[in-house]
C-alpha cells in the first residue's frame, strides 16, 4: 500500500500537466511569433530605409545640370552636407555621367547593374570595411547619368534589436501573467475533483450512501457533474448487489435449514432402530430430502448466475426446435417413469432465435419440472410446443393439472412464492417460475402464464422477439 502511494505521489498532478500542456504550446507559439515579428519588422524597416535612401537619390539628382557641354552637380559642400545629413547613419554618394565617368562624390562607390526598363536598383556593398546599403538611380534628363546613394545599416540593426527586445519583454510579461492566471484557474476548476477524492477517501467499505449534492447535481462543470453521477450510480449498483447477496445468503440459510433438519431427524431415528426395514425406509426418506435440497441449491445458484449474467451476456443465433427436441429426449425417461404423456408440437418447422443456450435450457427445464410435478392425478399429459406468432417465436409448456388462479399467476413469478398445490405436495421452494422469468428478462423475452386448452391446466409460454427467418431444411 505504501509503495502504491509513493508511486502515486511520484507522478505529476493533473494541475501541473494541464498547465504544462497549455504553457508549452504557448511558449512555442511565442517563439515562432517572435521570429515572424522579426522577419516582418526587418522587411518593413528595410522598405522604409530603402524608400528614404531612394528619396535622397532623387533629391540629389534634381541638382544635376547640363551647361551645354557637360553634366555637373550644382551643389556647394555645405548644401551637400545638409542634404546628406543623418543623425544615426553615415551617408555617401557618387554621380556618374555617360560612359561611367564620375562627376562628383566618393570615388570608392560604384553603380550597381540596373536592369533594363528599371529606374533604380538596390544592392549591398562592402564599403570602407563595413556593409552599406546602396541604391543606383538612372536618369535620362537633361542627359543620361546615374546617382549612387549609400548608407550604413547600424541604425536598421539597432531598430530591429529594440523591436525584438521590446516585443520579447512584453510577451514574457504576458506569458508570466497567463501562467499565473492559468494556475489559479486550473486549481479552482479542479478543486471539486479534489473534494470528490477526499469524500471517497474518508468513507469506509460499508458506506455506500450517495455523494453530497454539491459534488453531483450542484457541480460547477458538466464533466464533474457527470463524474459525480457516475460514482453515485456505481454506489447504487454496489448497494443493490450487496443487498442481493445478503438476501441470497439469508434465503439459502433459511431454505436449507428445513431439509437439513429433516435429514438429521431421519438419520437420528434410523440410528435408534434395530430393524433393517426401518433403516431402509429412513434412508429412502433421507435420499428424497437430499434430492430436494440439491434441487433447491441448483435453483438458488441458477438465480445467482442469472444476476451475474446480466452484465456480460452475449446472445447468439440458436435453432430453438433442435434445442427443445434434445431437452425433451432427456426428460422422456422421467416422464415414462411417472406415467406422464410427454409430447411435442411444431418441432417439424425450423425456428431460430437470438439467445443463450444455457438460459433457454434452464427455462425449459424448470417449466417441464413444474409440469411433471403438478400434472393431473388421472392421466397426466404435458405438451411442449414451438410456433410463430406475429413474427415472434413462442415456446410453451402446457399440462392438464389443476392450473392456477388469476391471483396466483400474478404472484408465482416472484421468488419464494408457492401456490396451493405446491404447499399441499410439500415440494419445491417457489423458485422455478422466478428463474424462468429472470432468464426471459435477460434474453429480452416475455414469460406469460395462462390456462390450457378448454380452461384446463396451466400454459406457461415464453415469447422471443429476437427471431430469424426459418433456415432451409434442404
């Protein structure tokens, strides 16, 4: 137990798992978002700087004049300094005339190759030991010339770094706030689950009372409400199961007391006699009492198995006519010994049903046992019939005995209920029809009790709704 608890403690809590599963994707998304922001910021910042650089090239080109003989830049050094002033970057320029002759500017600059049809072209250059961004602008008026403007990129880099730093700082703060909020929210939402755990841990094995309404009907979430209701449903089923087990144990103890007491009395009487004939008579009585006790135990076990089978019963397609024929053949010797005319009807037509072989055998065994036990005192006759009725298969057992009254037909399908005939004969325990009814419920069938032909005897029928079309007999 301690080892199991240590293993439970070693595993992460649901709260930490939920927080990790939420925050990990968020952190990954934040990282990818930062990369995207950096790329997009770099793109638009480069466009803004390039546009400013191109505007400076156009402004410089406006001062290129043609005096009739050659091109010249009509700007004084102070004007050039003013035009090229930038508080964070170093700006350089050069003007080239026809044939690539330099008219003005820095001789270390060279124009980029401008594609045909284009007016300008941007390029990255190595200039004075540093990387610069340049634009080459081609103009045709007053004559063809090219203006080259170059600018260092330190300002761009610093801008991107500041953009990334501010963005990262803001997102880290937001991520921290989100983690704090998620932790508190998850803890609050999981508190009912913790309360449910404590409520179950504090219970002993015999306490199967429903959970408090605050953990079920009044739960804060639908999932928690369903979990609480599921636990209550389990407790209810356990309570019913324990109740059934207690009733079963009590019934077994009560019903077995009488035959065992009779066996003990007969054995004691036989031991007190010296006559062999008395011994034989008492031994026969003991054998009959043991037979009744064994039958009672079998019936009690059949009811117990029926209650257990309700959870995992699997139905299959069965040939009802063949199954009934096999059971009748097993009952023939008993019927002949008792002088009962045991017959069958409708077994020449194939009938298939969805059911369980053991349960159907159990139903027919109990119905035949009752019919043979309580048949007519004159010429006992029992008929087993299989027929179809409105698409359903009906298995019936009819005898010509005293039958049952309307009140008895309503009560004899309950456990431990016996009719007047059973009490008179002193046989049985009132479980046969209860077993048949329970087995029929498990198979989705219906047990019906009624009078036999001409109102004589008893007709017990089981109606199977889950049937199949008759199989071919060829």
